[in-house]
C-alpha cells in the first residue's frame, strides 16, 4: 500500500495542474462565495479519486485478470508494461519541452452561477483520463491491490496534482483567502512557467525510472522496483 501511495505521489507531482486553482480564483473574483468554491474543490477531489478507483477496479483489474501468461511470461509482461508507461511519460515530457504550457484539456471558464461552477467541477473530474499520469496510475494500481489502497492512491494523486487548489481551500477554511486570492492572482502569471518546468522534469524522471527498471530486467533478469505485475 505504501509503495502504491508513493507511486501515486510521484505521478501526482508529474501531473501538477494549476487549472483547478485558476477556475476557483476566477469564481472568487466573480463574486462566488467561499462555500461554493469549497464545494467545487470537493467535487474535483472526490470525483476524480472516485473515478480513478472505479476505473482501476474495473478496467485496470480486467486487464490484469486476462491470461496474459499464455502470450508472455509474467516478468516479461511486467517489463513491457513499464516500457509502455515509460514511453508514454517520456513522450508527454518531450511535448511539454517543445510547448511548456501544454496540458490535458480542462475547462477554464466559470460563472457567477453556483450550478455552473459545480458542473464545471464535474466536467473537470471527468477529464482526468486525458492525463497520462492518471492513466498510468490506473494501470499500475490494477494489480489486485486492496480497494482501500487503490482509493488512497487516487486520493493522493489528485491532492498532489491539485495541490494549488488544496492550498486555496485551506485559506478559505481559515477565512484568510481574501489576501491569499490577491497574492495568488499576482503570483500565478510568474509561477506557471516554473510549475510547467517542474511537471516536465517529474514526467521525465518517472519515465526514466520505469525505463531503467525494465531494461534492468532485460539485462539482469530481475526488477529494481517491486514487480509491476
């Protein structure tokens, strides 16, 4: 469980996304109440974690339960899964190196309407499968892990990837958000390029670690990391 949570943390770092914060800030600037923004954040976090858990326990588990051993030995399958994930993460890192602001499509408009903001949260959570790091977690967690471990991993992923939104939520709960909102609105234009670089480096690092582990199996016949199957 701890290893899966650490994997989720690493993938969450690679998938840090300021879109949730931007939507929340826009809503507050448009006059939305703090409680409405809290509801938006809850939908994003709980909705994304629930979607990831459901996909892992259905699609991810079904893929794991297939009799892959009739096609490939289990260890070779593990190496190929790691190589496929590594290639995906590294390709996404290259795309972001060429276009640093490139991110999975997420809703960016909001409204004064409470219902519109809440529905934006639902759409935001539903677009999580467009993020390669989310898909990678679904595949890695679909290895017969306990439901609690899977749910915890997806909760860790969304909290880390939306850490900026979570920070804003904390200021709202503490009723210190007025100054924080002004500060964040001033900071975000300067912080976004830095966040983009951090995400790109994390993507590349995660891809390299998985690739090295798979290549090590090909050379030495064993994995450096816990067996991904």
